[in-house]
């Protein structure tokens, strides 16, 4: 959360966010727990617009608004059978569209754990998790996504600022349970 104390600061910050970091130091990084194991690094460059049949959802659609998400795999997690079932990825945004990470990762075949909108077809994969990981996921009650880093230029001084946020307790517990396949 960024709050501007003055109108000038608000205008400066708003301009950086509108620019999406193309010409300045704006950086937004998110941690997402996703189903499967994506390639080590990747980019989804796909336009996003309202879903044609479900107006409350977004979808990758020709003619939508330009959207780019970069990801890199940080950790992978084996299921109870020892084969990879989920990953922790860092997602960096070049754009900022509604549900962008959720839509792009689902489009790439790796929807977020706990995402009841874009990951419905992956619910059965939970059976492959350890008992402890299944319990943590069932108790999550949200998608497994966390805003981990925000960087921008101070609107008055121009100094580059960066702020990081640790995983909240529910996602930290999910991470621990996913990493412990013996649980």
C-alpha cells in the first residue's frame, strides 16, 4: 500500500504506476503457488479482456488490453507419490490488468493453488498433495498469491525505494507443508 501525503506526490506516484515501469524504476513482484512445474523462466504476453460468457471473469482474448507477466520458478514441490505437483514462482508485471497473474498463469497451464475462479479444473490435483499440504490448502480460503515487493522512485527526490513483504502466516504454512512430502 502506497499513500501520498500531497497532491504533487500523488501525481508523481500515479504517473509511475500508469507507466508500468517502462521508463522508471517501478517494480511489482508477487509470489504465487501454482499447480505443476512451469519452465524455469517464462513470459506470458497475451491480451486480457472480459470473459465472453462470464462477465465477472477475465480471459486471454484477442482485442483485449495488452498484458505481460514474467515468471521464474523459485521452488518445486513433490506430491505424496514423489512426482512434482506444484511450484512457487515469482511473477513480475510489465502491465497491471485485472486478475493478470491469475489469468496468465492459468493460460500457461499453471493456475494458482486455491484459485476457485481460474483453477477449477485443477482441484483434483490436491489429492496428490501430502495430508498436511491438503489441509493447509483447504484452510487457505483464497488464491495462493502474495504481493512480495514494490519498488518505485520517491516522487519528490527521485530516490529509488523498494519494500518487501514476507509471506503471510497462511502462505508460509502452506509452503512448509508443500515442502514436507513426508507429512
